[in-house]
């Protein structure tokens, strides 16, 4: 991806964007209590004295949340802070039971990270800085339209662990913002710390945007855009809000620092006024400082799974795959795992790539299934590819066998035997079928014999159909050519 | 540092304490008297002194990522002021009101 | 008349010489005789004698236990900011009127597991903010020794329950002196453990970095037995220490020969009431006679304790009390929309002292003031803690001081908030530094009790009890003269 200059609002204005991404960590229980963190339970079913903020309740930190958060920040090239401090962010809202959120303020878990989101025209990498990442608890959900006249509050989500990833204001266009989000999401998928599902709310994005004249180094006044629920929505919202900034500034006005809400096509100001956002942060007295052992941090770093960039590089060199294939096969880490298992078992990476990108992905798409639950085990797919390579089944038959494997989970060799799909390259059988087809298609046969070579496909196809895909196409072609050559 | 009635109204708003004006006025005097005594602290040299965090505590203990949840002897509807279909009910906010507007 | 000490109750109950029901009946009768009710001393926020009898009935099943519970059959009064499952927990406030907690505090569970019987919830200053138990939404508690006077606060109800002979042990809570000062005013023993010694899970938070559950006892032994049962690590409280609990009663048999007792000069200012000073001098003389070494020491930042305390405690309180918003439990008063509900509920539910402290706390945390007030106070707090560390590191085993600058004052006598705050002048330092401290009666002035305070270094309650046992023994009847 090469950077595109912002096409909107002329070349004189530059968009400056910073993104705050909230990611729910996929722990079994909440960050400060043992309630289930699972999505979708009946309202307020997953609550206890702690996450209900009953008088006298106290937080106790979930070790796995720390481990997942640490994995995430290491994958984002951050400097893990061996000592970090939880802090209270105080404000009133019905789905914030304590009247404060336990978060981290001036001593967060991690600082000074970065990710690469693409390259510029001159091939230099576009690196976006990550200012900080901190741990915090999620609030519950307020539902405003379930019952008339009241807001319904569900505290199941209250206390689910989050990390907040704050980028440097290094992003210079809506496209870069989209790229940042997609790269970030992929990295986090690779380290398997979250479901990263925007519909379910396990991934949320707030965007800060400002405008300045190109060449200026000082940042303009920024506004925050919230309530965007897709990456493409972020891109559109940024374009719209940036255009609004430019219009105001070009008319000689000033940008008011405020929160804007996206409704799918426009931004409008949220009704709160600045100055009421005094969160009165102070260190959380119920939680002593979190001290991480340096050796433990190094072990977590060492144990990180292979990250996307490294995996792409390795796929290109180890499997000699082209850029497109690499992109597709590494887009999702479990797909990449699947591919590698197949490629290694089969021994021919390109063939494996074709099948995974072709049949496997098409099947997954149709059934809307996850690769991790895919019925065709990598070893079995490799076995099928082996049958094709060894000439035991034709390519066409292999596709049928694959379909049966998806439906039944059975082994390819079994299926081939059972359904009579083993390739036939026996001359007499092929000749028999060929004779039948020629008899059934006399005019096409005659035209082929007279030189219309393109009819070969029709005749071969008819034999393939008659043989239920078992005929060996190469042999068949030889026989046909021999038979119908004048 | 002297506190004014506007300061008191502002902090009462932050703390969601509905403070009638008469009370606000007397609070101004009370707070100022108290805060006067705090000014002694400004004279103390605290260069290089750490803030007292975790007095007497020994690092942050952690727990395993498993249940069971801490049990409640009574369910929410036994003690919550307003519950319906399992939800807690409060006066309605408009759909896009942010937390700071509540 | 006093209640039977808990060591005797326990051994008699275990041996079957007395039933828990008998002991309970004695407590109920005593409460009636002293006028513990609303119109009288107003000791209890809630009593449910039927519930207590049901608890007592279960004690019979436990007589076969290999080791009898340490408090078997002992009725215990519990301050109303400690969560109990069968009786309300109101914290002396309208905002929790009738609120029955759906879980119980760890300390209450431990008492019951030790065979103790929860005998009522005691009255207190609202949300533990006060030094006189005059700031309860349910009326003031009266000092059983002198009913026109305050019992001290904020745990005045628990102190009065012990001082009037209803129970031998009661639980209170400490943030700036709320167990020791009422113990001094009521002529009984009051213990504040090391911060982290006792679980706070189920103690309604006032100031999280200062709060501890404390124990009142008729005698040092009662208090030691009470503390032994509730102390110890709790995985539900991240600030609770994972350090073994020694046998505090073993300190009863140890003498104090060679004990080094420090007298911090800042606690014996020229302005100290001479009558209180005289009582302290007499106590010190006893300690010397027993073989202790007594020397003057200095805790130079002592006079900063009140400003530091009254910044940190209200700040943490302003945050801890934000959960009282009418949404999930407690009082709800409707108003104009959501904000109206918050404001009507909180202004209707909180009393004037709580309101004042929430405002003060919100102010010192607010933008522009955090560094000058809250951060500064936490730094000076470190200096206060360092004073103690220096003294204890220099070979001093315990410190001895007066507990309070006065005896119990008349109800209504102090209306100026800051003057009331000064009642904590000798006690708040221990909360700020996290060190254990306890008050024992050392005499009376005009019939009003005076308390003497021992302090020790972190987790050295055993040494503190050692000094207290010895002094109590040496004083004998002098403690009530």
C-alpha cells in the first residue's frame, strides 16, 4: 500500500489523525472478579458483589489478563513497564457501577511502540507510533430503546478486561487510518488475545482528527469522533470530519475541541461541554502497583507466536509463494497454520496454496465456517493432493472427493474407492467411452476431425462426464487425437 | 487558595450532590477554613520524596482466570430499586448522550 | 457489671457448662437494663434477637469439634459498616436505610466460623466520618459512662456495647482513630491492626488506604482473641498481607523486662491537658517498674498528620462514595432525569459531614489542585511513615502516647468541623503510616475515662499486646480510678 495524498479539500491542508482502539481480552473471567466474561448471557446474569460495586467489595486482578495484555504490547513493539499503576477515572454513568473506572493513568503497562502499515512511493516503510497501551475494565451496557422512557442497564460487560491502544498522531489520511486498523487487528489476531469482533464490541475505535496547513508542524485543535462501528466507517468519518475542519478554518473560524458522534453518514457534536471532563485520576488504593518480573517479560517475548510480517516473509522465502498468495494465506493466522500443515505434509507448497486459496476458502465462505472448525484435516487434504500428484485421481475427481470430505470427514482414498473415482487410464476403457461419445456427438466429432480443434473441449468434457470425472484427461486427449485425426 | 461559590457549585456538580444555594454558601466558608489549615503542607520540602502508594502492601497479588463467581445470597431484584426482565432501570438518557452528559 | 470475658465463655461453652443461648440471654438482658435502645444510649442500629438465638442454637452442634472455635458462644457486636447477610448494613446513613447485603464480610464469616454470634449492628458516624457518633442519621449514641457525653467515634456504638457490659468484644473500623479514640472515651481496649493485617472485603470503604477493621475488648485479652480470629490473608482483598498470624494471647505471659518504650515528644506537647499527662506519667512509671526502658524519641512530622489525613481521607472517600447513586441498591429519590435522580438521591441520602467531606475530597483531586493537595499530602505521608521507621529501626520496640487530647466531651459541644478533626491528632499518624496501635484504659478524670496508646512497627502486634497486657496487669483497678 502506498500512501495517497488526501484528495479532499485541496493540497494545502493536511489531515492529522490519532486512533484510540479498545480491545477486549479473551479471558474466561472478568479482570477484577471471577464472574464469566462471556458475551451473550442473560442481562445481569454474570454479576457479583465486585462488578455490581456493592458496598465493601474489592478488586482482585486476573493473572491471564496481564499475560494477554503483555503479549499484545510486545507484539506492538512496546516497551513493557515493569512497574505500572492502576488508577481511578472518576465519573458518573449508570453502567459504571463504582462511579469510577479502574484504568491506568500516568504509569501504564506499555509505552513507545509502533507498527508498520505499508510503504511509501519511495519504498520507505510507513511506521505509526503507539504512544501507550494500558489495561482497564470495561463498563456495562446502557440500552436506551428497549423500554419506553427508561434506560436499561446490563452489567454483564462491567469488569471485562480491556486494553486501550493509543497511537501517536502519525496518521495522515483516511486510508492510512484504515491500514493501521487492519494491520493492528491482524497482529492482535496472530497473538490471539481477543475475539476482535466490532459487532460484539470486543474491538472499538475512537478517532482524533485535526487539520493543519501543509508544512506546519504545530498541531491544529482536534476533535474526537466516536460511535464508529467499522473500519470503513472510520475512514469515511475521518474524511467527513476533516472536510468540516477545513471548511471552518478556511472561512477564518476556529475548531471547537469537542466530541463528535458518527451516525453512518454525518458527524454531529455530542451535547457535553468541555470542562466537565475532570476525571480526577488518582492511584487506585485497592490495588498495589503491578510489578512484572523482567525474566517473565522476556519469556513472554520469546514465546510470542510468529507475527504477520515475519510470517509473510517466511512464506515468500520458504514456500516460494508470490505476494498475492502470501497475503491471502497469511491474512488469518489459523488459515496460515492450516496451509502450512498441508504444504508440509504434501511437499508441494504451490499446489497446496492453490487448493487452500481455491476449494478450501470457497467452501469456508459458503458455509460461513471458521477454519479452526473445518472438517477437512490438513493431513487429509495433503493426502488428496498426493492422490492427484500420483495420478490416482484426476483433478476433476479430486474436487468431487473434496466435496465428499467436507460433507463426511472421511479419508480421500476411502472416498475415491467407495465412489469409484479412481482415475481410469486404461486404454480399452477410455476407448470404449470415447467411442460412445463420438457416436453420441457425430457432428462435433466430424467437425473436430475436419480441424475445429476447439471442439476438443466438448468431446473431452463429454467423456469426463460419462466417466464421472475418472477419465485421465491426458491419456484421453492422446486417444482422441489419435482417433479423430484425419 | 480560596474557594469561591462557583468552585463549590462546580465540584458539587462533579460529585452529583444537589446542593441548594443556601447550603453552598455556608459550605464555602467551611471549606475555606479547613483548607487554610492545609496550606501548612505547602511549606514542607518534599523534593525527591515518593508518594505513599501501597502502604504496608507487598506487590499486587493476582488470581487464576477461573470461576466460580462470588455468590450472591439474594438476586439483584431483591435489593435493586428498579429491575425489569433482568435489566436495571434508570431514567432514560437520549441515545447518544455520552457519559459526561449523565 | 461487665460481660463475661470471652476466654471463659469459650471454655465453659465448649465444656458444656453453659449454653450459647444462656450467654446470649445475659447479653439481651444487659442491653435492656442499660437502656441500649433508641430512646436510651442508642447503641444499636439494628438488633434481631431471633436471628441471634438461631445462631446460638447452632453452637450446640459444634461442641464435638476437635478444636472448639476460638470464640465459641461469644456474642459480638458489629459496626454497621461491616456487611452482614441477615441484618441491614446502613453505615449510619439514610442512603443505605434497610439495605441488607447479599454477601457477608470476610471478618464476619471468620467470627461465625469461630463460633461467635453476631449480636446486632452498632450505631456509627455516617460512613465512619466523625469522632463522636453524633453524625449518624439514626441519632447520636451516648457514652454509657456518662450519658450526656459522646462515646467517641466513628465506632461509638461498638465501644458503648462493650463499655456497657453487653458484649465482651465488638468490631469497629479505623481510618483516623475511630476505634482507639472511642475506646479511650469509654474506658475499654481498642485495637487498630497493621494496615493489611485484616481483610477489608465487606468493610464499606471510607478511605481505602487507611481503613482497617478494628477490635474492641473489655480487656486486652478479649481484644487479642478477637483480632486473632479475624486477622490473616484474604484472597478477596488485594491489600491484605500474606503473613502468618502469631498467637497474640501468648504475649500475656511475657514480661516487659528490657522492652524499650519510646515516648514521642510531639505527643506530649505543652498544651496537653495536665490531668491526662498525669495519667500517662503514672502509666509510664508502672512500665519502668516492670523493667521496661523508657526514652524520649521524636516523630517530627506529627503536627502535619491532620492536614495530610484530611486531604487523603476525603479524597478517597469522595471516590468510594460515588457508588451510592440510587441505581443498584439503597435509597433512590427521583428527580429531573438521570442527573436529577443522582442529585436528589445523594443530597437526600447523605448528611452534612459526609457532604462536606465529599466536596473537600472532590476539590483536592480536581484539575489544578491535585498536585498541590493530594500529591503533596501523599508525599508528606511518606515523611510521617519514615518517622516511625526511623524510630523503630533505632531499637525502640513500642511507643507510648495519650490516645486522645481530651476526655469525652458533651454531646453537641463541638460544632466546628476542624475542631472535631483535631480529636484525631494522636491517632491519625498510625493510620497514615500503617502501623498497629491500641488504646487501653489508664485512669479516669472526673469519672471520665482516659486512654493510653501503644504503637509498634508493622505486623508487630504481638509486641504491642505484650506491653498492653503488662500495663493492664500493673494498673489493675487504677485503670478505672
